[in-house]
C-alpha cells in the first residue's frame, strides 16, 4: 500500500471519528436542554415551557402530554399558554392535550370528558386542527375525529 493511500485513509478516519464525537456531544447537550419541566416547576412558571420549546414540535407535544397526565391541575395552565404561543406551539399544545385526553379515558372517563369539552371549546384554528388530527378517527366523547 502506498504511503499516500495510508495518509488519506488516516485523515479520512480522523475526520469520521471527529464527526461521530461531535454528533454524540451535540445529542447529549440537546437531551439535557430539552428535559420537560416537573409539575412543580411548570406550575411555578408555565411560560417557561414556551421558552424551552420555541419551535413547538414533538418534544413540546410530549411535555404537554406528560404534564397533563402527571397532574390534572396542569391542564388549565397548559390551555392558558395558547394566548402567548406561536402557531407551532399552539399546534403542539393541541396535539399533546388531545393525546393526554385519549389516554385519560382509560384511567378516568369523567376527567377525560371534561378535558375533551375544554379542548372542543377552543376556537383557535391551529390548536383545533392539531387536536382533531391527534384524536384521529377515535370518537371518545365530547370530541371526535
């Protein structure tokens, strides 16, 4: 094997290793920054959730769903975030709350029906579309697909 080939392979391997290490480091940093708040932290400062997830997305959907399911007292403050959220955030909140309501049917049908009624009363089109899509074709009471 020629020396030039060895040098090229060494450099290519070093670049690949550096890329892998950078990706692992970035993933770990992102994972630490995107931990959903605890119920206590959320109730103390609900607006922090919107600051933490400015682009909405799956992480906000999951955080909303987890907060609502962990403590029903978070449902009202989560709905209140609609007033200050952007379109992406309002859509994620609608999706997360609808998913939480679907799951809550298995645990507490009365609470799930209340949540569904509150979701149905929201007139924001972005929220409404996301919630309706999250409910899908499952008819679970006050709101259905």
